[in-house]
C-alpha cells in the first residue's frame, strides 16, 4: 500500500506546489473581482476612468494581491496543524470576528502597535481603501511584520509537511 505514495517529487516540492496553486487561485479571484469593480465603477460612478484613476486602482490591486499571497503560508500551516476541515473553517470564522473587534479597538493609541501584529488586518484595510487607511507610519512596520509572519509560517509549514507521514493518517 505504501508504494502508491512514492513520487519522483520531494515533499518540499509538493508543499511549494500547493502554495503556488493557492496563490494562483487567489490571483484569479482577485483579478476577476478587480475587473468587475472596474467595469461597474466605470458604468455607475460619476467619475470618469482616467489614467491616474486606473493607475491608483492597479497599485491598490497589486498591494492587495501581495498581501493576500503573504497569508497563504499561514492558511497552509493552519490546515496542517488542525487537520480538520470543520475546525479550520470555525477558526477562520473566529479570525474574521476577532479582526472586526481588533480593528475597531486597536486603531487608537495607546494600543495601536498591537494592531500591526495581526497579519489579516493590512489586507482587510487595503480592501476598503482609501476610506479607512491608517497613518502611513503604520504601513512600513506592518509590511515588515506580515513578511516575518510569512517567513515563519512558510518555514514551519514546510517542515511539518516534510515530516508528516501521509500514508498513516497522522
């Protein structure tokens, strides 16, 4: 039975392929959403579609895409750690609720630095730009923290995936 699980690819290759597929799916979904927003905005908004408006929208789309890509290893680690679809979904819903509370209460001093530790906040805020963007000073450390989260969870998730015994159900 175990011979069916042998492939010419390494486990790290499989893990990287899974993260890449997730990033491609995110790219497709965000691209479709961007095009729909652009078309609907062009038809129903009073503002005309100028090159500067299009440039601002593309910059916002690119930043949003990069932020969501950075969350892929965190989601992969959660899936590897919990190993249960229902538990992962419940955790995801809990994270959404916590983000709402976190975003409301931690944007103001003296706790605004805690706001940056949440990796889901920056993509969430950018999704509703420019209405609720925090001060620019918060973006640089926020991006550094998000990249740190990415590195930590990509490394830990890759290690967990390589050590997991796929055939035994563990």
